[in-house]
């Protein structure tokens, strides 16, 4: 198991990941941090937890848009299995977000 230090909102956090996934984690973290900074600039006064929630909603909205575009591109031929896979992925992401939010609240 590898460890990567990522920065969110000016703070550095250690994140565990599978060996070989370090660069991917850095790229995803940089993307999320960039979105966080956009939200922070627009909102001005919000707690870390509130900022994190807003970023999560923004990213989920992006995900929904991509899923809708993929469904449209495939002619609406999404199977129930595709929906189950997407739901599981969203569940895993939500769990990770909850863990990060808990760490932010303890910091």
C-alpha cells in the first residue's frame, strides 16, 4: 500500500492508495482542490465541511452530466447492470468523501 500527500484548501493530508496509483491520486486531488478553490472564491465564508459538501455536490453534478451524455450517446441502452456499477462507484466515492470530511473536522 502506497501513501501520497495531497493538499486541499492549503492543508496537506496523507492518503493511502494502491501501489502504482500515486500519480492518479495526485491528479484527482489536484482537480478536487481546484474545484474547492473555485467554490471558496465564490462563497467567501464557509466552514471546511460546508466547502467540502459544496464541492461534492458540484462533482456529483458533473458526474450526472457525464452519465447523461453517455446514455444519450449510447442511445439510452444503459442496462440495469450499468446502473448497479455506477451506483456502487458512487457509494465508494461517497464513503471516501465521508472519511475525508471526518478528517477535516478533526483537523
